[in-house]
């Protein structure tokens, strides 16, 4: 690597990432260090020989040491000077070595070659080790894959897999490439790819990514991507390309380093020339050579690139892709984060929690007509409505979208409209619609031939870690806003549970982009980050100082759209990434400052003869080693704590039993549902960490509760009680809290399904 490390333009950059990554696996295998050790041994022998009074052998040994040390950078410097007309740091060191030899300072010339080789060898090893750490992700792919072909099981190299092959994945085995489960159910460990420790349950039709560990039973996986095109391979390729993209700090270092090199040559020539006229020519020539070494910007040239390579590689190992030095530096300056609601703040698993009917229509009719139109839609809520309708879905024709409002089409000879309040007036259902929206549900109205038939309430639960993430962002001094196309009442209910005060609702994609522009103008100091799904939020992601795609594993569009991508589904990756970026940016600035300070200090000391050539070389190269060590600190990234911190505890209470603080809060309606049955919307609007599920005469209370005063009286009611409980949350029994005790209450006769 030699001199070209310090001056990128001196290197041959035609090699691909894989070629550049190839290098020594051990420190003693680094070529520059091997030559430096040999040069050091020759220098020691020369010193001992000189002590013995044998001057001729000492001179031969000194010159041998010069030849060995200089061989690591002189050939490359000369080649690049004549081939590319480029003067780099290697050129400066070559001039200094030749000048020292001309002045008869053989020992100093040998010291220069040896120390410069040591610094370059350490830099080479640091860069290669960092790149190899990234490509080690590819080692997660097994050497062979079990494949079922023609009814037989065979072992194939991942490179020989073809689309449509069926891989047999036994417990404990890793997936060789991406695929979809065709048979079996299991839990998948994606920690090496997404940085999340909790296994993911998966079954037929669900995706499996290269490097995933099968933690359950045997499954059959249909191959959907060649090994070279797998998600894991794409991640490595994207990050390697990103490491080459320069941020503001690196461009600053380059702008300083490039003119500095020829400037140093001119300065040294002036010192030598003026000294020759005004004083002792040999003395000032020597000082000019010392200045040449003192001012060389080798440390400045590597201050940022090595930090960027280390930081981006570390981020990728914890489930975050950062696409270049510019994105890394911008992440380090973020002081405002705008979070999209659907799929970012919520689980992106919407489900129908209730249906309202009007004008004699039934639930089945309302769901059937809504599903008929939603079949043609890609809206996030469409799948939930279709699933709720089951197989009884009517056929719709002439379906068209009214952007930002809903759908219209023909079903069974009638014109049907489906959409949000405002596009369709809720009429006498207004109060019920507002109540559902206030509990965090999105309400879709259904109209046939201008007659309102009903409303469907769909809810996408808040992520369990959302509130903790918002608190952590605030600890970092980051302002948080939530953007959504949903209605204001629904948005505020979810934002309140997450602890977000700044809520912007009823936004179209272009509105979000305009709002990001407004935030950037208002924030002034620091950047604005937009976190979204990378597809629907593409305009806002592009407008923000840095766009971050959430849950991007397996989503090419998201990865390509954003400046950074969180591969997993755990929102806690966001503050972790910002913290890592801030630390990396501090390291960059430290390195730049240290490099400039050393140059500024050494030049006058060298010019006035306070420091000699050997001393300056030693200080200069020692500083470079310190900067390399500091840059490597950016390679450290702390993994997320175990997600079981968010797992609920389960308790049971019977009528008349004392209610603890946790139990009272749960019964009083705290928390989003963690059970299959679902939880009361009123409950989940109050707190994001508890759920209650009555089971016959027992109330199953699931809670992770923060300290709070006991509520005096608040009810959890069964469906049809009129007390505001969603269907499926309870069976036929409800409880209320009286003086710290759970007491059963009777359902009312109001049978509206709300």
C-alpha cells in the first residue's frame, strides 16, 4: 500500500472491492512492516558497528537500511510522479530521503524510511482488517446447501443454486441464499443480519434471508435469489461502495491535503534558496528537508477515510446500512427526527377491530363491499379488510383511486365508494367514528349508491419499543415529530402513547416533503432526518438532510431510496445509529484537528533548527500511528440489548382479589394488545405496555408498568356493553376497579359492535 495510502491519487483505484480487501491476515504478514523490521535490524547493526569504530561497514549497513526502508514507497512515488504527474506524500518522503543522503546523513535517511514504512504498514493493516470485517458477513453463508431435486437430497455449493430450487433447512443450519418457506414452521435467528437478538417466527409464504439460522423444525425453502444476488451479498456490495463516497469532512481533508503537498515543496525550496543566500547553504538545505517531512499531510489524508470505513463497517454489523461518508456525517449532525406512523411507529400489521353498520346493512355486507374494492388497492389497510371479509368477496369493476381520499367502483350493479371521513360523510355515525379515531383506529366508510352502509375500524398497533425509542432520542437532544396521512384523532392517540407532542396528520406524500423542507428551514443548526418505509415516503426521504428507511431487509427500493437503512424491525436501532454516527464524527474532527496541529507545531520547530530530521520523522510517524488507532475506535458498535426487555409478564386475578398497582392499571385499561384476541382501544390509547384478556371468570393481565398512581374507578367492559371495548378483547365478563379490588360488572343491553 505504501505511499498511496496517504495520497489516494497515487494509488491504483481500478481494483474492485474484493481485490482491495485481499491482504495480510496477521500483523507480521504486512509487507511494509517486514521491511521496516529488516531496516531496523540493519540500523541496529550499523550503530553497533559504529560504536566499535568500523566506519566503512557502518556506512554500508546504513545505506542497506535506507534501501530496504525506502523500497516500500519510493518505486510507487516515482511511478506516479512520471505516469500521473502527481506529487504525493510518498514523493515528499523520497525527496527528503535523497536530500539526507546527499548531505551524508545516512542514519537519518534510514530512520525516515523505516518509520515511514511502519506507519504505512499499520495503516494498510487497519484498512484491510476493517474491510475484511465487513466481508466476514459473507462467511455467514454455508459452504454447501442441502437441496431437494427429483425427490433426492443433494449437497450443492450456494453458487450452483438456481431460482426455484428447494433448500432443506434443518435446525441449526444457515440459509445459503434468499428464499420463501414452502413447507414447515420455525423460528429464524436474523441477528447477524439485522442486529436483533429475538428470533422471528416464520411459516409458509414468509421470507428467509441468506445467513438466517433455522432455530426450530426442518423447513423447505424455495430459492428466490441467486447467491450472488442475495440480501446479504447486496448489503456487503452497497456498504463497500458507500465506503468510497466522501463526506464533507473527507472533502475538507482532501482540499487541505492536495494543495499542501506542492505548497510544502515550494516552501522548502524557498527556505533552502533564501538560506543559501543569507547563510550557510548546507545548514538551510538540511532545514528545508526537515520542513519537507514535518509538513507532509500523510496523517491528514488518512484522518477521515479510515474513520469512515471503520464506522460504516461497524454499523453494518449491527443491522444498519450507511451509504457513504456524507450520510455518516449528516447522521452525526441530526437534531430533529420526523417519523412516519405506519410501519415505522406501528408494527405494520393492521387488523380490523370493529365494524359499524347503518341503514339496515350487516357487518358481512359492509366488509364484502369494502373488500371488493380493496382487492385492487395496495394501501396498507387493504390486506386487513380483505382478511376480515374472508372468502366472501364480491367482484368489482371500474375501480379507480381518488388520490388521498379512497376508492370507487361498481359492485353488483351499484356504485360503491370507500374512503376516509370527509370523502364520505359519516352522518349519524359521526360520534362513533370520532370515538374510534380517538382510540387510535383508522376508520374507513363504505357507501353504496350515495347511501352510507357503515364504517370499518382498522388499527395498527404501536411498536412495543416506540415510547422507549422516543425517550432515548430526547436524551440525545433530538426533537421528534410524527408525520402521517391518517386523520388527526388517530394520529394524536398513537403519538400520545409514544410520547410525541409534535404530530402532523392528513398528509399526502408531497405534503410530507414540504413539511420536511419547513423543518429544515426552522431547525437551522443540525440536520433533519426522515424515517419511513422508503417507498411511500420517497419524496420526504429525498428532501430530508438524511433519509432513513425502516425495516429494509429484502427491500431493494428502500435501500436504494434512503441514505441509510435499518435492516431490522426494532425501532431502537435509530437512536443507536445516531449515537454511533455522532461518535464517529467526533473521531473524524479529532483526527483532522490533531493532524493540522502537528503540522503547525513541527514546521516552525523544523525551520529554525530546533528539531532534527530523525526527531521530526519520529514525531510525525508516531502521530500518524495515534491517528490510525483513534480512527479504528469507530469500528466499535454496541449491539442492542435483548428485546426481551419489552416482553410482557403475565399475571392472573380473580374477582375479589387485591389488585396491585400493575393489575389495577391493566384492568383500568392500560396498554396495547399483546394477545391474539386483541385489547380495548381505549386501553391501548392510554399506555403502550399492558394488555388485558378476560378468560371466563379470570382476568389475564399482561403488564410492564411504569410507576403511576392507582386509578380510582375505570372500567374494562365486554363487547356490547357500550363501555367502549373492541370485539375480541373480552368474552362475556368485565371488571372494574373499586378501592384497589377487581369487581365483576354486568354488560349493558346496548349491542352496537364498536
